C-alpha cells in the first residue's frame, strides 16, 4: 500500500509551538509525509541517509524498506517476513548491514542490496532467551545486545560466534557506545545505567549511574563534548559529563509523560526529544544548566515552622494539624504547601515547565525575567521513537497510533546566531 506525501499545497499539518516564558522560537516543524499502512505497533523506524527511504520494524513480523517514488509516494520496496515480532534494529549504511532483534530472543542479520530492492539473509544469532530490547553494531565487527533475560551479549559479526556476555541485575532496555573510550552504556528497567569498558573480546564493569527513577528508554551522545544523554519513563532527561570521574550530571524537564526518543544534532548543538505527551522538545545545548538542588529533609517547614504530619510531638505541643512536606525546586528547602504555592519555569536548571518554588525563589525568578532554552512543538501523536537526518534536516517519528510521520525541520535545526560556549566545553 502506498503512502501519499502531503505537500504544503495540499494543506500540510504544522506542529504548533508552545514555548517557555520569554523565548522566541527559532523555527517550526512541518509535516511532509505519513505512512499509515500498519495494523500492528511500529517499534522502530530510521531514515536511510542520502536516500529517500525508510527502514522500519514492526510487531507484524516484517522488516520493510520504504522508498520514495517519482510520484511522491512511498512504496515498500522490501517486505521481509521473520519468525517473530520485530522489536529493535540497527543499520550500518557503509556495509549495508542490518540487524533485527525479535521478541523470541533471536537476532537476525541481513545484507541490504545497493538499490534497496532486495535483502539477503546472512545468519541468525540465538543471543537471548527472551525479548531482545536493543541491538547495536560497533567497531571491529562487534554486535552488542541486551534483553529481557537480563543478559548483555557480545557477538562477532564476522564469524557469527558469541564472544562474551554479562549477567545484569535487571532487564536491559537500551544501549549506547562511545568509540573513543570504548565505553558501553546499558540502560535498564530500574532506571540505572551500567558502564562497561570493552577491550577486545573482554568486558570490564566500571560503574553504575543512578539518577532516573524509572526505565531508561534511550540514550544518545554528543561525541565532541563527550556528553551522554539518557531519557526515561520518569519524564526526565539526564545529561552526563563523561569527562569527569563522577560523570557529573544535570537534568532537563520538558515532558509531561514518558520520554521515548532523543537525538543530538551535532551541527546545531540541539537535542531533540519526543514522548507519549505528543510533543517534540528542541533543547538549546550551547548553554550549561545548573545541577538540581539537593532536597532538604526536615520535621517542620523551613519557612514558617509548621510541623509535618509525621511530627506528632510538635503537633501535640502546638495543638495544630501537620501538613505535607513539599520542596522548592530551586533552593531545595522543605516547605509546607502555603510557603511553596508558586509555580515557575527555571530554564537555567532545565525546568521548561512550571514547577513548585518557594516565595523567595519566586520573587527572585520574577526579577530575573527567565528566558527559555527550549521550544516545544505539538506532534499530534504519542511518539515512541525518533530519528533525525541532519543532512536533509528531516525528523521521523513513530507513534502509538502505528503511524510514521516525516517532518521538515529545516527552519528548526539551525545554529543560533551567537553560540555561547558552555561551561562543560571549557572544562
């Protein structure tokens, strides 16, 4: 079935902008195409670089390559049936190498033809005993994978043999690899990221990064500044500095639901994120954000001394009812509801949506006239995956509605007129 490309002359759908306080949007998204022929969930789709094509995998047990024809329509030039629901994939355009992870634990390797009209089965890897959640092709013919069986596996794509593996504490959900340091990052369902050092056919566990409180859905890298971005179901994005020993981090908050996809754009120093709240957030990453405030713990409000509900002794002495404990997101003080009744955006700390602040911080923020460091655009579908082609400035999103959308982001993915060197880069 063909999927017609909607041109602007046909009344194209544009993503409306919902910017933070004091900001001027740098651009907007324009919908230029849809593929709506799926009856099952589309788990992943990627733009083929330098080609008018898309590779996608679905729960319908197919791997499809869609190519744009001269009529302006996308047609499936390849439809490869496999033995199970397709969960994830990775594609190396230089080698035309495609690997697909299935829900039955098998990873299938294909060789895609130069004209993208045929695909050749290479081999199967019986890598896992459960759902394969992530696959990644890295240097020197190495295939990395993790799954619901709590295993991290390393296979050789040249011989097809398993090299080594590691038993995780919980199911791995996503993978990322930094070639310069040979670090492997594995996000899991507990919200942690385990860091490994890959050395030939051996792996060494280095540390565990703990900041998220729910499943780490995806990760991406800023290779030049050595920053790792991780997105989670807890609605946050954490930015880890790989140049420091403790992987110092700050947070970005701009979503109201699970963050399902992120991509860093090297040319414009922007981070794009999508989620189930039906928006894409474009983050200006030329500026450093302050780390989140450490939350104080107290038995009474640090402003008016009202006891909290567990402080029975103080409630008895003052003959009053205790209240709930809240925290100011800017200073971290423990406060009652009355003393933390204001809501403000704090772009300098990564909060692009309104959060709870105390009276003093509210007055300070009002005086400073906050300028947003991100723009928020409506996608009109709950996105589950994101891919970006910087050369064509095209964004691809797949949604829970089983629709693949292509967006023209040529006015959005532009370097700012005056880029400010971040504190991280100076370090």
